[in-house]
C-alpha cells in the first residue's frame, strides 16, 4: 500500500471509528443519567468481569490471524490463509463454549466474585454473547489481514448502533437501577448477535471457506497466547480492581453506596472521556499493523522506520491536542455531560495521562506486529503491578484517584519499556524524541491561553455556548501553533481527496 493510500485509509477508518465512539459516548451519557452512579457501578463491575472472559476467549486472535494472513498472502498461499481462520475458530470456540456453560449453569459457585450480588444477575445476561464475540473476533482478524477495512468498520458501527438503539428502548422502561443494568446488558447481547451474523455472512459470501487447520494451530497459538495472556490479564486486573477498590474505599471510610458511586463516576463517566485518544489511535493501529507486518516480513526496513515515525508523530499530536481542552474545560465537561462536578474534576486533573497512555498503546501494537508479543506481555505485567499497588495502598490518601494514579504509572512504565525494545528491534534508528518533546512542551502555553480565554468568555456568555466557543477557539489556536512550530503537517488532509 502506498503512503498516500495508507494515510487515506487510516483517515477513513478514523472517521468510522469516531462516529462509532461518539455514538457510544453519547449512549454512555444516557446510561449514566438514567441508571445513576450506583446503577452504572453495578453495570460496570459486571461488564468488567465479562470482559475478562471475552478477552480470554479471543483477544489475541484478531492480531495473530491478521499477521499470519499477511504472511501467507505475501507467499500467495490461499489455502494456508483459510486454514488459519479455521484453526482460530476452533481455538476460540474451545474456550468460549465451556466457559459459558460452566458459569451460566454453575453460577452459584462463583457468587463470591462480587461483593454486591446484583452484579452476578447482570453477568448471567451477558454470558451468551461470549460465543458470538469469539467467532466475530476471528472473522475480524481475517478482514484485518486482507485489508478489508470497509466491511470491518461497517460491521463494528452496526454493532454499536444496535446496542444504542436497543439500550435506549429497553432502559427507558426500567423499574429500578438493577432492572436498568439488566436491560443494558440485554442490549449488549443483541449487538454481539448482529456482528456475529453479519460477519459470518460476509466471510462466506466473499469466498471464505473452512480448511484443515492442523498445521496452523502451533503458529497461531504461539503468537496468540502471549497477546491473549496480556489482554486477559489486563481485563482480569480491571476486574480485580473492580472488586478490590470498593473494599479499599470502604476501608478508607466510605459507605458501600458511596464507594459504588465513586467507581461509577471514575470508570463509567470519566474514563470514556480520558480514553478518547484510544479511538483515534486504534484506527491508526488498525491500518498500520498489517502494513508494519508486511514491511517486517519483506525486510523493508526503511519503509518500516518511516511508518513507525509517522505513527508515533500522529499519536503524539492526538494526545497533545486533546490535553489542553480537557484541562481547561474539564469541570464544565463533567457538569454538562454527566451532571457531575466531581467527574469534571477528575477529567481535568488526570488528562495529562493521555500522552504516556497513547504512546504506550501505539508502541505495543507496533511491537506485536513484528512478533514481540512475549516481551509486550512482560511489559504489561510490570505496569499492572504498579496499578495494583496504587489501588491497594493509596485509597486512604487519594480516594478514587488511586485508580487513576495507578493507570498513569502503568502507562509510563509500559511506554518506556516499549521504546527501549523498539530501539533494539529497529534496523534503522527511529527518530521521534524531538517531535515528542516539542509537542509536549506546547501543552503549557496552550493551557495558559485556554485559561485566559475561558475567563473572558464565561463572563460574557452562558455556560454552554461559552464552553463550545472556548473549545473551538482553543482547538483552532492550538492547531495553528503546532503548524507554526512545524510539528503538524497539513498534507494528510489533501490525501483524503486525491484519487488513488
């Protein structure tokens, strides 16, 4: 893929992803306002445990299937490509079906997982979608490896829209917070059923077939297991945090309802805002991973270096462009979106974690694409240890901020270790330090300008128009500042409208 087509594809994928995540974000606002912080806490804790199961079932498979298909496509081996998909389906179902059966029919043995029994009722509703999601993950990897990004994006968008429409309709008829959380879980099951059905139809309609998988189990598992282990551990740690954090907050002096409310604010309201860069970076990684894998297997070291440099630069710009608006307008965002001043304070105080978090994400994807799954898995555990230590020891001092401090520490550790490994693995030196440092330095003047602008506008206008106008002017001024410093290039915009 030429550089022009690569950037244009990344931009199209980003548009779909932004639309999808924006819809999901608006849905999250509706849920938070309808369920309240307590209902969101119940829903979020059950969802975090389900995420562990979904991650264990198939999280490493899409990337591995994509990379193996890229490898066999470079060798013109169509049979092996189909065998990889078959092997992945067998592996995914071999975990998801027994896991569903064990937990659904033997849930009484696992009630100890939740301090609040209402969470188990929500989890039982979510469990059937485990099988749907595992199959879709395999086909998603096949679409990814074959660079069929349009059906990939459309199916993901339809899945999100199904969840939103079903969720709004169902939750609007809730009778209490538990009933609302259950109805939101039903919406998730319906959305996974849609993506499962559409992806299966697309795969077989476009010539996909099941072939003998015997020779593909070993390469598939050797690559997928470290990624699955890392991501499963991530989900598991999130679940452990969801279980430990309420207890530690209660030990720090909160009631059970207050602890659930704090978790609902931090995880259900603030994290969707603080993970906005993940949407854009995920789109970039979606396009870059098969490209980097192809560069790696063909030993195109110069192209690989250039692609890595551009990925790091774009990631840095995304994070640094979002930090000033979130810092300046964090309080207003929390009040306007969630009717929560505390949520706004958390957004404002923790927005600086976006830079290490974003760089950690893109470098992990890059390293996984060139076969460094085992190393990134080890790096993840190093960061996760920091998160758990913070969650255990800091609630007495920092309250709910213990979670955010731990996440920031984890991101910094992962980012540093990833950069060290990238420097060792790259045949040509990847130059990113100057651009990253200059972009980070530009955050301070942008924040100062935003604070001055906010003080002026909020004296002249009501809150909503003042917030929107301040955000728009700050974004435009920041963009011009980055252009003036030579940190951003406007050329990529032209690529969207240039013919292939």
